[in-house]
C-alpha cells in the first residue's frame, strides 16, 4: 500500500539535496546528449548502413517519439511507486538499449533500439524534476531548477561535439557505447545519493495515455513522410487524424473527473502554460538546426565529423560560462527579461547562420554565429524550467514535470520531423533531388553542386528561426513571479508612532 506523507512538502533533515541533484543531473545529461549526438553521425550512418537521409532522421525521431509519448504517465508512475525506483529502472533500460544500438548492423534495428532508449529516457526524466521539487526548500528551488535547466541546454549543445570526437576517432557506434560506463556510474551514484521519497496513490488515465500516444505518432509520422510520398491522401489523413485524436484527448482530460493524465488546472497558471510553449519552441530549434548544419559542414566543406562538431564549440563554451551567471539572476529578475533577450538573440543568430552557410565563404562568420547562439541560449533553458515549476503543487510534482518534459520532447520530435521535410523539399527545389545523398563511402560533394546544396541548407535553417520568433512572442506575456511580486508589494516600514501634540 502506498505511503502517505504526513506533512506534504516537508523535507527530511537527512536528505542532502545538492549531492542528490548532481547524481540526477548525470543521468539526465546523458539522455539529453543522445537527443543531438546523432546529428553529427548522420552522414557516417548513411554511408555505413546504406540508408537515406529520411531513414537516418528516423534514428532521432524514433528516440524522441518513444521519449515524448510515455513521459506523461511515467511522471505519475514516479509519484505512485517512488521517483528513485523509476529513475533507476529508466537508467537501466537506457543503458542496455545504448549497448544494443552500438551492436546493430542495419538501419531498421538501429531505429528499434532507439525506441527502447527513448522508453528508458521517458521513465528517467520526469523523476529528476519531481525530486527537485520535493527535496529543495522553496527559497532554493529556483537555483536548483536553474542547474537542471542549464544541464538540459548544455547537454543538447555538447551532443554534436562529443559525437564528432567519437565518430572521428572510433566510429559512429561509439556515440552509443559511451553511454554504458556513464550509465553504470550514474546508477551507483543514484543508489547512494538520491533519497527514497514517500509515494502517493494515483488512478491512471489509460485512455488518456492511448489517445496521446496515437495522436503523437500519427502527427509526427505524417509530417516526416509527407514530402517523400508527395503529400498523398494517406499522409494527409495521418496528419489530420493526429490532430483530431489530440482534440479528443483534450476533451477527455476536461471530462475526466477522477484523475486525468494532464490536469488542465495546471495551465491556469499563465507562467506554466507559457513556459511549456516556449520550451517546445526552443527544443524544436535545438534539434532541427543540427541536421542542415552537419550535412553542410561534411558534404560541402568536406570536414570530418570531428571538424564539423568543433563548429559548435563557441556555442557550448559560452553557454557553459553564462549558465551560472543566469542561475544567479533566475530568482531575482523577471523571466520576461531573461527569456525575451535569449529568444531574440538566438533568433538573430539562426538567421545569421543561414546567411553564411555558403560554398566558398569564410569560416569566421560561421563561428561568430555559433558564439551568438551560445549567448542567446544561456538565458532560455534555466529560467524556463524555474518559471514553469515555481508554483507546482507538491502532490502534482510528477504530473507537472511530466507535462513540461513532454512538451519539450514534442518540440524536439516536431523539429526532427519538420527539418527532414524542409531539407528534402529545398534539395528538390534547387534541382538536387537524388543527388545529395551519398551512396557508399562518405565524401565531399562535387564542386558543381556545392553551391545549390548550401543554399538548400541555408533555406532549411529559416524554419527553426521562425519558430524562435513564436517563442519570443510567447515569453513577452510572462507574469511577474509571486516571490518577486510579494517582494515589490511588501509594506513600507512605518516608524514608531509619534505622539500628536495636544491642541489647546
């Protein structure tokens, strides 16, 4: 029988929050690195497994889809059976699936193994956010969530760099093998440092789980296969069907009076709603921008995977340097200020990058654009996570973290699917259909087609730039957080009463 907390929100004096957070962040970092690490290995996988671009994009999309669909229910499972237990199970599944990925010899088996990786990640991720909400006191939660958010941002930037090093030195398989020792270390640290928390009884909304999963699959599958099948009737049916199923899902969540998978009451908090939309826009961009950039670097400029990955170094370094600075301001500055500046700078950087991806252009403008990306992304990840969870009720910690992580992954899934469509369509628009995907050994494209291919990749980058503009508009509607509003409205100290002179 599930234990009940005698004092909701009470924190045991035996819990050491910061060591527990660091242990959780190691596993969280690893699974998010795998969101973007495949992008730099895309040409190598195409060559070694004799696949096309669309199939290899599914290596990422399958992972993100399997990650996003169950994350709503796994947050509730953590509340019911204990977040530490679900975290350890998820880390185990992810680590074993990583070994499977590295041992595969066909694109089909790699995609299947990535599905199991995604399931492990879905079990693990919401537990990290839920544990932070429960073990940190309110006045420290913003700093802790800032570190969690910074971990997410840095991981997605480090992925391509680490992938380049491993692919160049050992082969694409090692982008998965590297997870095995890290997973073992993360498991041992979590067993020792993460506390076993009390659990809560939940009724699971299995109909909601089915509707959300079916809707997500139909929508993403239709978007990604659209260009390949010329947007025929069954593709359009898949997309429309996905939207209809999602609409039914929302109506069911509203009608379910027991315990819905997604408590719509959480969205009454404007900051929670905006944070969810904004993080999906940011994840869309972080996932989508890697594919055209890596294809350009390797097929146009002739860079190795490692040389291609080094383009991301300015972005990663500046994000890491600025992360603790942003963390210090997260509890003190209006989230509109931090995130608004971040989205504006990042959108500008993406536009700059799209203009400098030319066949014979200089390298320094590309590096400058990536440096600006690092500056822009730093004040987005951490403040969004802190703002989304600041008013999260303790009994809904799992549900709230599940929703936030699901929307983040929805953005990544749609980014992966949409960029594949845009790349294919722009390649065709520039007259390169069938000629831009290498057959056999990976090699630089012939000089005659490098310029139109570069233009196709530049065009593709405009999509994540437009999505960032939507994110910018959304964060302008953030409300002043309660702790800042309380501070501003605190009554002015009144001096001791001065006797009124007698009137004669």
